[in-house]
C-alpha cells in the first residue's frame, strides 16, 4: 500500500494483466529469463522443466524426447531410439535391428539365426525350420540350399542330406529315395533311377 512506483516481475514470473498485486510464477514446462515479462515462454521441443518459477529449461538426455512445453522428457518406446540430446522425437530402428528396452540411445543388430525385414521392431524373428541366418543384422533368413536341411528354428546353418536321401530348397528334412531310386552321394537334390537290369 502507499507505493510510489510498481516493481517489475522477477525472472521466473510474469503478469499479463494490469493492476496486479503479485506476478504469477511460471508453470512447469515454462520459463521466464527476464524481468518484467508479460508471459512465460514454453520450453522448446527437446527441452523440459519440471519445476515452477523457472528461468530456463533443461535439455532432454539421449534415449528421451519432448514436445513443446514439456514438464518431463518421455522415454523412447520399444523399437525406437534417440542418439542425441534435445530430440523432439525418437527414430525407429532400421530393418535388421531391434530394441527391446525403453529409453534406448541406439538399436541392437539381429542376432544370428534371426532377422527383421521391417523397421521399428521390438524383437527380431527367429528363422523358421528350413531356413538359416549366419550373420548379425540380417533382413531376411535364407532358405536351405538343395541337398541341405534344417529341422530346427533360429539356426545358423543347414545340414547336408546323407546318402540315400535328398532335399529341395528350404527343406526342414531330407526325404528317402523311393523304390527303384538311389542317392549315392551326400547333398543330393534328387535321386537317380536304377538302370535297366538293377533294382
């Protein structure tokens, strides 16, 4: 009461209306770094401020992101990552990689015996029977070549068919030669017919 002049709002405060007894403190997600502010400013994208009456906003760390006016950074979801500070959104993992944890700064390559042909995956898919992958970061599993087979999933190689058996491409098992046919070598794609005079 009985003032001879008005005081400017302090930093971290603002007043957009005249004839105020007090300035309002900036809310969480906002700041004011100058005196006499009419309005508090929203935190920029990639920054946050959990406290009130703040003079600045902090930068989001790697693995997290924030939109405008954020009071907290959010963790990147499964299949996504943020490899820089101050990001406004997370990147999706590329095909051949995955991320099974939240708040990641990078993605993991698919392990051998697995593959991922789509981006932003939480997990890579295990190779099916009749397929294999012998390298990390595979986009697709490879089919077993003719004369080879693989009965198991998540495999890194295919086995060779023994004599007396054969297999086409992508086989999960070798087939026995039928009556009147034979396979005298390993890894055959088909059986030979017995010649005339034999059985």
